């Protein structure tokens, strides 16, 4: 059984990205700039945003943090996004989700200029992805494809089962797995699927993204399957300094006894999400001219 080391893959890719940033600065005098907007103080969001800012600095990019109070109005937030759309120092704009309930996520996401939408969340980018046009691929799904390749599995002709149909992970990862370049056969399971195990037992690779610990257990997978665990769940744990520990959506203990390879939580998918965000920001700054990464 192999643990798929997301930190190592992320480190390798980030070295390539940092080299690309240095090249773009030297040849074009352009420093890739990412604006990160966080509204409110959701603890998971604060830690994601902090990690994104640190990763940007390490790659030699410029990052502008905008931490706004939870009471920020939708009109104010839309005005901030529009100002960033017109700011030449900013190549990528990321609005951390979820937003407070009084703000429409759809309105805010669709206000981001598609050529600065480094999360790949706007309707324009999603549409481009679905019809195979050049676009920013959504970061977590793109990172998942990279992790499966890194595990040594050739996805062509394989059966991939995705559990969860969110707009951020489940739906786009199913679409990427089914693209001709990847060529997997894809089953998308969700809360309306009566017997998820019936499908996962046939799977060569299972991607679990439900936000529910214990969604996938060892008895639900085929021996030798690859398991990609997208979940990040905080479980209260008085023995830990922070009072909680992180677990995924898969039961690591039982799945790791049956799978050929599995991503750990933390240290699996998470580092790739941020890496692919840096990748998209570099691509945005290079305007499609620089192909340092494949
Ligand atoms: N919330 C959870 N994941 C993400 C992500 O990838 N991007 C943004 N903007 N918000 C998120």
C-alpha cells in the first residue's frame, strides 16, 4: 500500500512554478499578482487563505490580502471585485467560499473577469472546460488528476467513481476524468444514489468529496483501487494542541488495508489545490505566452 504524498508532488510542481515566475519577471518584467478576498472569519477559510498567501510569497508572486468584515454588503464586495478586474497589478482574483449568507455567491463569482478567474469558478470558465476550450481548470479537480497520475495509475480505460456532486469538486472532477486526454469511464454518485458501495466496488479509482467522515470504508472498495480523499473535517480531540484533528471523508484505517494507494489527510489533496492556484495565476500573468508547465 502506497501513501500518495501530496506534499512532495506539490513541492515538485511549486519549484517549476517558481522558475516560471522568475522567467516571466526577467523576460517581461511582470510579477504575477493574486488578490485573495476573505469575508468574515470562518476558521477553516482563515487557514486556507493564510496558506494561499504564504504559498504565493514562496513562489515569488505578489499577493494582496483583503480581509473584510462579515457585515460587508454585497454591493461593497462587488465594487471591490470590479476594482480588481481593472487593476493591472492583479492577474488572479480569488474570493474565498463560503460567503456570509446575505451575499449571493453567484453574483460575486460572476463579477470576476473570466481572464482573472484563477479558481475556474465563473460560468464562462466552467462552460469552456465542458466544451474543451482553453480555460483555467478548477484547482482541486486539476490537483486530483495530477495526484492520480503521480500515483502511477494510467486512467485510460479505467473506471473512476466520484462521490459527491458539488460545483467545486464532484461535478468538475467527473468532467475532467471523462475528457479524452484522461479517458476514464466515470460514475458520479451522490445523495440520491441508493447503493454507493455497488459502484465503488467496481472502481479502479474512487474520489470521495462529500464533506462527511466515514463516507468510504474498506469494505466498499476493490483490492488494489486508488483512493483520493478530498475531505477536510475537524474532529474534536482534547489530546491535540488545537483541540481538534483533521480527518478525510474516507476511513483511512480500513481503506488503507484494501487500496493500492491512498491520499492522506492532511498532506494529500490540500497542497495540490494551492499549487494549481499558483499555476493558474502564473498562466494568467503570462497571458498564455509562457509554457513552463505542462
Ligand atoms: N472554498 C473551499 N475551497 C475553495 C476553493 O478552492 N476556492 C475558493 N475560492 N473557495 C473555496
